[in-house]
């Protein structure tokens, strides 16, 4: 499992110790506004997802990172990569505490995930999905070089599908 650092973020694989802080973020209505309800409590969702994220590092060998602010050591949420079998592609995903929205952390972490996907993993393409009205999220996708391709159904939700190919070097 690989941890990486950006200018302001320490991105590391999740541990079970992250569940309480992640549950607190998932319990924030502002953060969850654009995410469909799961019928779980924030603690149940956080436990399920952290276990899923940890498992992703075993297979396929990469996954979402716990995002930690370097200057404070504060847990901010998740950033990174996950393989989505529904699309047969690797997604760049991010969800951060709304207390740090507007500071560029999502873009900074998404750029790191993109570069990790292309330069370390050797992937040829990455994608991302979001509710089309979540302009902050789709703007991050555009800032890292992704382009809108289509609307896509994902688990019963119509989402904006963005993607990009590995740049020629």
C-alpha cells in the first residue's frame, strides 16, 4: 500500500481507526447532499466503506486514500482511485469535509490520484462520476483534465460521466 504527499495533503491508505472521523464527515448533511441515501447510519456506512477501501488496496492493488491535512493532522475525508466493475474502469473519487471546501484540496488530491493512476499504475484511462448539479465536483474533474462524455446510469442514478486518456509523453 502506498502513501503519497502533495503540497498540503498526506494521502494514505485507510485504517479501521479512521472509521469514527469518517463517520462524522458522512453524518454531515452538507457533505452528503449530493450522495444518494444508503439507508445506513453514518457509522455503518463509514465502517462498510473503510473496509471496502482497505480491501481495494489488496485487489486490485490501489484504492482511495484517507486525506489528512499536513499542517494540522486533521482527517479530511477520502481521495483516490477505485475500480468500478459497472464501468470496467478506474474512478477518481473524492469526498471532503465541507469545512475545507473551496480551498483546492479536492483538485490537489484528484491531480495526485490522476498522476498516480497514469505514472505509477500505468493505467490508460480514468473516469469520474457526479450528479450533474454538483458543479463543484464536475469543476474538479475539468480542472484535472477530464472531459464530459455522457450521462451514465450508476446504481439507479443518472450521473455526469467524465473521463480522460493518459497523455502521450
